């Protein structure tokens, strides 16, 4: 993997993110936003900033559980660094860049990508299901986004049904194996499906969804606390709904990190809930920094440490 190109893509996403923040600030009157920052109750800030990392901790529990389910055993220290490194890739479309975990496991432990890619895919899918469950309560109350939620739920159910239908998938794999260019990958396809099927069994699926509901609820509290710090109130349910729904919109937009789509959803939903434009802007910026850019920063640091470790290993070989 070309780490230079990777860093360049992350840098471009950061610039794009800053442009979006600047655009929101200009649209909402920059002077008013500065005034809000002066009255912001900063005692809430440490708690706001710790909520997303708490989400990562619970997601790590799920990732570690998945590794054990497919009988992959690696150093705990390496595992944490590899998991954290992938946070840098949350600025990729649909977070597909989190397959970096599979690449690093291949480089460090020579574990085939076909073995670990299902873990990343299932991790993202179960996160999506958890967010749908969290968002659905808000949709029922606020009557907003039913069409989007119905589309996403339908897609998820189709995926789950197909994965739990070995006859259909094995027929498809055997068909692909007859294609000359894909024939050499037949065994990889079988390993990929075997691990995917294992993770989609009822017990692992329910465990992952429950952990996901807990972990993503932490991020849902961020808007609640941010508004509270500006002496503005919405319900905790509304806060969880906004963060969950905007994350879903960001994911299906396939934009890097859901940029623009997620910020626009947070901002728009806050306006629908009668939150003043300038306060909605500050809330959207703080929320996205906490739920996206803080994770990217943690990921970049972890990626640097992993890269440094791999370089040292190459030097000693």
C-alpha cells in the first residue's frame, strides 16, 4: 500500500472538511458564531470529546470478538493499533477504506484478506443496523426520513437474507469460478463467504447489533451536550436521532466521510427543530469534529505508529 498516496487523500479530505465548516460559518454569520463561542460553557467540552472515543472502545470489543469467531489470534497491542489505524480511513466513501485493517493484518501476520475482509464488511453492516434502530425511534416521533430509512432497511434485510442462504451464494461462487479471470480466486471466495456466514449467525449478529446500539448512543449524546453548553435544549432522543440519521445519510451518499451530506443533515434537522441558525451551525461543526475528525486524528497517529513498526521490522529482517 502506498502510504504517501493515502496521506494525500486524507489531507484532501481535511481541506474539503474545512471548506464545509467555513461555508457553514459564512452562511450563518461568522460574527454571531464568534459570539456564541464566547458564551459556550466549556466545562461540557471534555465530556463531548470523550464520547466518540467511547464509541471506538465498544467497536473494538466487537472487532476483537469477530477475530475470535473466525479463529484469528494476534498480539493485543498490534490489534489495537491496527483497529485505531482504520479510523483514519473514515473519510473514504462508505468507510470502505477501513479495509486497511485487512491489509495491515496481511502485512503483519500474513493473514489473507479474504479471511478478514468479511469482518470489516460485517462490522460496517451491523453498525448500520444499530444506527437504523436508533434512528427509527426518532423517525416515528418526528415523521422525517421514512423513505430513506425504508430503503436502507430493505437493503440490509436483502443482504442478511442472501448471506444466510448458502445454496444461493455457493451457486453464485461456483458460477464465478467458471469465469477464467476469476477461477484462480475461487478458494478466496469460499473463505470470504465461510467467515461472512459465521459472523451472520444469530448469536454473533445480535451481539454485534447490541454492542453497536450502545456504542453509537454515545455519539448521539454529543448534540444534546453541545446544545446544553449553549443554553439550548432538545430531548436526548432527538439528539440520538439526528446523529444516527445523519450518519446513515452520509453513508448512503458515498461521499468521503459523508462530507457535506452529514453536515447538511445535522444542520437541516436542527433547523426543523426550531434551533437558531447560528447555534445549529456551531452544533454541526462540533458534532462533526467529535464524531469524524477526532477519530481521523487518532487514526493518523495510530497509522504512523504502525508504519514505523513495519519499517523497523523490514530493517531487522
